[in-house]
C-alpha cells in the first residue's frame, strides 16, 4: 500500500493516478471527506487527516510500504516558514512513529542551501527533518513549475504581453507538475535500497523569452515579454493575497533564480527528466480560456 498526500493539488493527484494505473494499491490523504469520494470510486482507500496532525497522519500511514509527502504552501500566513515548519514536524513525527519503510518527499531546486532561497527554505527544513525520521528517503528536488506561468496567461492572451520577474534570456530548468507526480510514483514503486536525492527537470531548459515565443505560436499572435524589476515582486505578490513575509521570501527566491543560486548542485539525471513542455502544459490552459494556479 502506498500513501499519497496532496491529491487535491497537482503533484499528489498525478502521483496517485500513476500508481493506480500501475495497478498499485493506494491510500490518499484528504482533509475534506467529500474530496475523497472521487478516489474511492477510482479504487483507492481514503484517509481523513490534516497534514499538521501527527496522530491522524500516523493512522493514515499505518501499514504502508511507502508514502509521498509534501509541505503545502501557506502564502497567506504571517509566519509562512513557521506554519510550514509545524506541518513538517507533524509529518516527521508520523514517519518516525509508523516506521514507514520509504518516504518520497517533494522539495525544490536550491534545497541544498541554508539561506538565500526564500520560500524554498521551508523545503530545506523538511529535507533535514525527514532525513532524521525516515528509514529510506527519496528527495525530489523539482525545478521551476511550468504551471507557475498560469496567473499571467490572460495577459498573453488578451494583451499580447508576458510579465515576468525572471531574467528574460536566462534559461532555467522547468518541469510540469504532472511529470513530478509521475516521478514520485516511479520512485515509490522502485523502492530503492538507500536514500537518494533526485533532480527533476523537463525535457529542456527555457528562458522567459522562450516561453513568450511558445505562447505566441499557440495563440498565433505576437507575445511580447514584459520584464519587471525584481524589486516589484514583493508588492505584486502582496496585492494577490500573500502575506508581507511570504511576499518577501518569494522575491528572495526570484532573486536566487536570477543570480543562479537557486539551481541544481549537479545536473539532473536524464532518466528523471519529464516529457512535457511549455505547449503541453500551457496550451490546454489557453484553450480553456482560463489560467488556473498551481
């Protein structure tokens, strides 16, 4: 039995779906019982638990041979790192108490650093906590989500511009969240003999200018890149609901991406590169006329 958290989000959903497609038994963790009904219909067991409740998560992981765990964002919280730290501590306690043989943890590119990475610091803490708690640990250091472009797709579609705080011509690794979920399912199914760190990236690297070009091809119109000063990132994020602390950490993360600090410490193994590109992910969003977030 494999336990999967985060099935209301993109990577957890993809991981659970991939495991079910492989014919593996799955137990999903949801907070809302209604959100579990879909998974019951698909043949999964359902456990009701909040990820900050160590006892409930322990019950959800009882008897599992592996678990995919993540620390959800808490962008509206005044102390975002503190709140995510509470979830991390609860998950680590559950892992330790159940002795689940293998944990796959979603982390991020840049997770090797103790400072200067903004929001990624929460995932660095999760890596350290799980190293202490898990018998075997697979850390997935995922690159920049392609879906992070979703909130500005309407600008591209309606105005022909693509705003970005990233360096226009700097190519960085990006990956589809569906590919991350598939990698999580594969990592669980492989049940490695030892702990490991895996870098996850898409089939190639893209710059913001490349993304604008691909969107232009999909829309059959010119899409002009609109570079924004990184100093404007924190105010912009506060305007869409991030707390001041979270917005400042977001800006620090973008500065890290632009400087090259938020990067892999070694090139990702080609065996763990995804297959989906910009058009595969953002094209359907544009066709649907919406821009759903991650």
